[in-house]
C-alpha cells in the first residue's frame, strides 16, 4: 500500500514536532520565579539546604506533579551538600571488637 506524499509529509512534521518537544523538556532552574505552589515548596526546601526533605517531597509527589530534583538545585549546591554529608563507612570487625 502506497502512502500519499501529503500523508508522508504530515507524519514527518508530527515526528519533528514530537522530537522538538521531547528535547525541549530539559531541566531548568525554577526557583527564580516558581510558577506553581509545588514549585514554591520545592524551592523553599532547596533554599533551606534540606536535600533529603526535597528529595522525599519530589519522590512522594512524583505521580502527581512530576518534579525533578535538579530543577530546584544547582549543581554547586548539590556538590556542596554531598561534600557536607557525613560518611557512614562501615568499620571493620577488628576495629569494633575490642576484646583482647
């Protein structure tokens, strides 16, 4: 079955538009002017330097709002938070066991 030239062109235009929308949906910093109440709440958590609460808020509401962590946190802030996080490295059994 042959498709008409017009139908083929329409299909290509629709595919190009869909690709443009998909690539345009990249992360943008939303805390300059939060457009919605959920964005405002996420920005408040980010400003208060509470990354765990921000991540929990985003995960808990993901099915409703579809928020993305790095829309609210700059890479510099994320790096600073990661560096300040205490390490929970497991000690060896010899270090914990003080029996002599």
